[in-house]
C-alpha cells in the first residue's frame, strides 16, 4: 500500500511541476494591471500591461517579449479599449512567428453596462462579444483559448465601475487562467482547453449579463477542481478499496 501511495505521489508531483515550473507572461490592459495588484507576487510571472492601452500598444514592447524564453507561457488579453480584432490577430500571429510554443488568448470579459453608463463608459457586452467572435473565427493555429467571458457569466463577477473588477474577481480570474494552463499541461483530458461547444457558447449573445454580477459582493466560489483536489479524491478511493 505504501509503495502504491509513493508511486502515485511521485507521478502527481511530476505532473504539477511540469506546469508550475514554467514562466508566464501576462500581456494586457488595465484589467491585467488590476489583476497584478490583486494576486500574490510570483517570481515566475512577468506582467506587460498598462491602463487604457489597446492591441497596437503591444508592438512597443515586442523586443522585451522577444527576449523571453520561447517556452514562456503567454497569456494575452487585449481589446476592451480598442476592439481591434484584426490587430489582435496580427499580434498573436507575430508571437507565433517569434517561436513561442504556449500562447493563450483570454476572451475579453464582460462589463456591467449599467455601472459603465453611470461612470461615463460606453462599452457594451454586445461589442465585446462581437470582438471575441471575430478573434475566435480567425484564431491562429496553435493559439489556445481561455474562455474567460463564459466563466464570468457562469460564476458571477463584481466591478468597481462597470469595467474594472474587485480584488475577489481578479483573484478568481487569475486562478481560473492558471488552472486552465495546469490542466493543459497535465494532459489529463484529451480535449483542448475548452471544447467546441464551450467556444460556441462563449461567442453567442448573452441576454442577462447584468445578473451575472454578484450584487452582494460575496466571495466567488471556485468550481473547478485543482490537481490537489483530484489527488485527495484519488487517495480516498484507494483507501476505500483497502
């Protein structure tokens, strides 16, 4: 029994280290700025993000990006400011040409339109969905999708001004992204990061986006299992058999 536990512990440790040992680069706008300020510092995570910027701004930092190890995991989230899907595709294609092997596009997350209006913002979820759809329809081969928009709709989200999120929402988002990459590296599932059905759901119009925002600012639940959760479940099954 002890030999079995030791063997599986080694296997799971190896799987976990394959994802956690990588370096990450989060490229985005003010939302990634807010995320950086809301999550615990990680020496393996580099942030290239600035308030009010769009896809074209990324070209100014391409030399810095190019200098990164090509095994760096790129998390790209741009568009809420400029909605320029063609520029987004151009940047993603260039990142591929630079030789990066792990590129993820995070769909632009929803806004609370009522709050946006009260704070003077004109962005709507219809615009965001159109942008996401245009990018997804032209996503370069090899670039993987992280379906953040759909996750916000399903889990709920809290905003400060309709566009920028509270700390708990940024933390939820960050954990979701890291879990999706972790699952990808574990290669436990034979499907991509998200299924075709999830992609289609993500780009379809959402009729009740406003209700997705958590009205009581309650902590958001984490619904997906981490590798540690799966280890515990597996070990419990082993003990039950004995």
